[in-house]
C-alpha cells in the first residue's frame, strides 16, 4: 500500500473577502475530488482572504499510479488562472516506511 499527499500553498487573485475566497477554493477542491478520486480540503490560512492551503491524499496499491495521479493534480492546480501556486509539498509513504 502506498499513500501520497500534496499540499498547495496558494495566493488568490482579486479576492476581497472570505466569501469570495470560498468561491475560488471550493471549485478547485471539488474538481480534484471529482476528477481524481482524492480526498481534498482547505487545510490552512482559513482566516486570510488572499491565501489558502489545499491538502489532498490518495491511497493506491501501485506506486506508479499514485505518482501519476499526484502529478496530474499538481498540473490541474498550477493551471488555474485565478490562483498563483506559491509552493507544493509532496509526501510519499511506501511499504518500507
């Protein structure tokens, strides 16, 4: 069994309130969940309206598949024009851990 996690530190564009922030972050989280069957949520900077951290996790029996899905998730978030991807943190836990 392999477990992979990603955390995306995002700078949001022209957002002036927490309500506007939710309207940007929620569709990203929903698309990650729908397209790639990952567990995803906003996990940090909940009180800041121009910053967000989205975390996701995936479990797989195949390390190659896990890495491929995490790469696709990263590309999806990086391609969103309404956010700037400041950093990505990737963790990979395998059978040897």
